C-alpha cells in the first residue's frame, strides 16, 4: 500500500491510497499427504497408473510444463524411461483443477526413484513430484520336485497324482497348461486369423 498525494491548483488536496495484490502462480496437489507418491510393487512388464489433481488456488491463470532436464538428485539411472507423466503441460484457470496421470512400468526387480520437476510460468520455484516403485516377479513354487504315478492299467482314468503350487507373491496368479487349455487354443487361433486378416 502506498499514499499518493494529489493536489488541485486553488483547490483541496487529496491522498490517494493505492493497493496492489502481488500474486505468484502456484500449483498445489490435491490430497497429497506426503511428498512421495509410492507405486509399491508392480509386476515386471505391467504398468500401474495413479491419478493426481493439480489445483490452482490463486487468482490468476497458472501455466505449467514438465522440466525435461534430468539434473535432480535422487533419480535412479534409467528411471526416466520407467516413469511417465501425462499430460506434460497445461493451463489451469483460477480455482480450477487438472487431472494428471502418473505411470510406472518396471523392467527389473529393483526399487526405482524418480523426480518430476514442474516449471510454473512466472514462478521461480519448481514443483517437484517424487515417485517410487518396485518391480517384482510372480513366483510359483511346486511343493514336490518329483512325481511318480506307478503302474497303471491301459485307459484307466483313475490314475492321477496331486500337484500343489504355492503362490509366494502378493498378486493373484493364473496357472494353465498349453497342452490341455482349450480356451488358450481358441485365443491363439483367433489371433492367428486376425493377424492374417490385418496383413
């Protein structure tokens, strides 16, 4: 606030009070309790997606874009190819929100850390989003390593041996055999016909 005196020749004097609200555009992330977004365990070769919302609580338009320079400490080598953000830029009007998609696709059984740096126009401070994820395999264990049925009469359908599998991972696992799964054979035949039709 400042006072500007205004004098009128042969008249009264007025003091003009000038006020200005200096606002810097800024992005906040909705419902982010910590500075870290953890994808936790993801099966290698699959992708996990997390959605976040950027909020513009300021009185002016906020224009942002992803800073593509990889110079942040705490980023693992190769992690930039495993994590993705979409969209990578945007304009958010005052009081509005924008939905942003973060994804993680692991290629190995290791923990990976990465930081997205978001540049906001007219704001010298970048918004840093730290993400972490871990790749994992689906593990099945067979309770026995050898199975023996013994002598069997020809065409005897009562001869069998139980085989037990133990899922030691945190994910549901589908187990099937290619020789006896008719659904798999149908799907393979369909894919073969589709590829022939496409070509």
